[in-house]
């Protein structure tokens, strides 16, 4: 027992130290990196609430030290484009170039990188535009909502060899790094089940009624907004409340599950589920939305060539009766790893009095706090935030400088996209969804899922 405690503490210290060490480059260190003294000029693709409320503050925490700047904003809506220019000008103290679209943005000669925070279904295509224009990119999640987009974007990133960070900010939390290290050490035992949940009781979540009333067709380029989605007549709700409407967003899976399922892939080393079933509906908010306000998805994970080995993952989400305290609990036969409390405990583990009659040994995990040895650790699994996103933004900025792989690379985004699309396929067809390794397609029965 004492050896386990010692090993776990050492592992957590190593993980935290290695991670925080990557965040602690000195000005002198940057001077030794090729081009480190040149300012990195960043353009904003989509002046969204997400950018204003979280991505910009995170960038603001680090840009002076790392010699970055923001110089342009691209947004299809005149109102938000103008607001973006005024906002960024007030923050950075110099002129900001307004761009009506991304073609205008990439025609500029002084853009090195972009932060993409547009509608969910646009992320992959906007990522493709960025890397083909020779820019590094921070790309908000979900990475892609269709396999066609996911494959095209991953291919473009790998061919361009640009630095792309997917906005899965748990990958930059030291408590998550400690959890990954602990599970992979073998001390946890085999994962037997994972329970994920995310519940919010906010009638206005993803709604923008005041803005919807202000948006006019002549103020935007509706055709450019749709990109590769089927044509629909102009609808300000779909432009501003896209999270409620498939095929512009998957809603609950893309917005929330994508964060949590990413940790499953990270900790287990598996790149996608073997299968998924889902159920739910619009039970509370009869406001014209297409996407469910209540969802339960059940996944089977494990090696494709070994159906007898694996574990189950459940994701439950409701937009009613919830306090936005997302839960992520990993179970083994020796106990649990709870990322709400950052505690490993023997809760539910195999006790001696039940093990010995079956000729087995007791298996109880030691009590261990994943956070206790980590500086700057984020103590909550909630993704609302500042510390995780700030760490994640800094990691991207440092990798733009060093050209090292960021914490959440394009493969991580590709993997969470597969899981998201499997939920969409299962929920929209009522059938079990699987994944075909050869074709890289989500399947329902023997047919490729298409929206």
C-alpha cells in the first residue's frame, strides 16, 4: 500500500512538473528559438461570445510575455465585425483591420495565426482555410460534425504541417495529466466503466432572442455562412442559435460531450467507440429547436479485434434540473477516480470478505488526491473556465513558437468527432451506430450515416 502511495505521488509530481515546466519558458528561452523575437500576429475568425468571454481573456494573460498581438477580425455580420474591431482596439491600443470574410483576412500579408470561434459546423472548414493559407490555428471544439469534414480537415492539417490546437482544454489541466499518468501506470487496474454527465437549468442557454431581432439578411453573407450544408432560407435563429439546430450543430454532444469523451480517448489510448446507442428528446423547451434538450448515450469501448475486452461509457445531459457541475467518474474493480473531486478512492472496490470465497484477492485503491502535488491545478471538471482555457491557450502560443505538438492535436479532435457523430447517427436514426475503420465512416446497420 505504501509503495503505491509513493509511486502515485511521484507520478503526479513528474506529470505536473513536466507540464508546468512547458508553461514556464523564460524570455531568454524564447530568445533561443528561431524567430522568437518576431511578433506573432493573430487574426480572429468569428467575434463570438466564446471569443469575447473566454478565448480573448486567455490570450490576454500571455500575449505580452510571448510577444503575440491581434491585428484583424473576420466576421460575416456587420454588427459583430464592428464590435470586434472596437473591442480589440480598446484592448490592444492600435488599429484592428475589419474583414468581411476569411478571403479578405487571408489576403492580408501580416497574419501568422488565427483563433477560430465560429459556428460548430464551420470549425473544420475554417480550419482547412487557415492551414491552406499557411496559418497556425486555435480551433474551437467540436472539431467536426460530419465525417466528411473531419477527414478533410485532418488531412489538410497534416499536409500543411501547421500548429493546430483543438479547444479541448482538459488536455491542459494538470489534474487531468495526473489522472492520465495514474491510469496508464496500471495502479488503477483496467477501466470497467466511465460515467459522464452535464446538466444545466438555464432557459436562455444557446438562445439569443435580442440579437435575433436585430439580424437582417442584408447584414450578412448567408450563402457563405452555410458553407457546405444544404441550402435553407435565411433564418436569424439558425445563424445566432445554431446550437439548437441540426445540421449546424449536434447540440449536447458537440458542445459538452466532446470535452468529456476526449478524456476517455486520452486516458484509455483508444481512438473511438466500437458502438453507440442513444435516446432522448425535446421534453422541456418547446421553442422550435431541432436538437434534443435531454440525451443519454451509451458507448462500448475496446479493441476492435478483441470484443471480449473493453468497458462501457455513459453520457447523460439535460437542459433542465441541473447545476452545471459536470461529472467524470472512472471505475475499476478496485475503486474510482473522480474528476469532480480529484480523488482516487476505494469506493466500490473488491473487498476481502467478498473476494476470498471466490479464491480472489482484495483489490482496493489507496486514497489519493490527484491535485495535492500539482501547482496551478484546476480543481473542477467544469469547462467554464478561465484557468483551463488560459493554460490551453498558452500551450498553443508556446507551440507556435517552438513548433512542438500542442496538447490537443488534430488527432484528438478527429477522435472526439467520431464519438459525436456516432451519437448523432444513433439519436437521429434510432439504430446502433458503429465505426468502419477501413472507410473511416460512421455506420448505421450496413449504411453510411449521412445527414
